[in-house]
C-alpha cells in the first residue's frame, strides 16, 4: 500500500539571511524545493503552503516574553532590546536579522500543520524541510535555532485522540514531563 505523503513549503522562508559569513543559509531551502519541483517529486506528494504559526502557537512551548522579543526585534530597533540579548542568547550564532520573527513563524507553521495532518489520519508522512530547528530552548535561542518547531509539533501530536496520555486538563509542565518519559 502506498503511503500518503504531505509536503509543506512556504517560498518566503528561503529569503532570509542570518548575515554575512554565517553558516546557516535559509536560501538552501529554496534550492531544495527547486529539486523537489524539477525532479518531479511533487507528483508523489500532496503539496501544501502552510500558514505562518501565530504568536499563540509559538507560545505553546516558548515563554511569552521570549516570543514577544522574537516577533518585535529588528536590526533597526535592536538597540531598544540590547539589554535582553544575553538573556535570550542572541548574538553571533543566533543573530538578529531582518524578518527574524517572520522566519520563525514560517518554518514553525509547516511543522505544526504537518502534525495536525498526521493527527487527522489523512496522511502517513509529513515533510517540512524548512523546520527541524531543534536546539531552541523554551526561553532562549541556541545553535542557529530560535523557535523549536519540533517541540511545537510534538505538542500538536499530543493533542491527538490517539495519544494515550493527554487530556484537555494537562498543564504544559505535565505535557513535557510525559513527553520526556
Ligand atoms: Zn540549531
């Protein structure tokens, strides 16, 4: 039996730059997508353009003040936020760049929607090659990663009726203690 595969790509995700000399290059996402198109892989998958994650969705895992920071800080207003850089581990590895908040929302949106599509049972496999930025912590950036789309997707998966260990009354702490087990 062939597997039903969903593929998520938002073309704007390839337009962001971490800055000159930075090894993380979102443009590679565009190159990868071009391979998907030109090799005809898209014919074997259902292609979705995910909507960006909302602030509320990002806050399902991340601290409110950290998400607020990510969505508001820009290179132009960075001086107003400089006192928070050390606390949020923003700097060389995880720099403030133009569109940082949009980038986070775009790549996380694909992972969250992928998890939802798995939950409905309409697809067996969901692909979001823009995501996987798993180093980001609840309160801070780490290893080129600002928002942890993997954890956000796991939170969605835990909402599924097939998930044996979640009900509506679970707190965030309980979800994570369960998901660590
Ligand atoms: Zn990382």
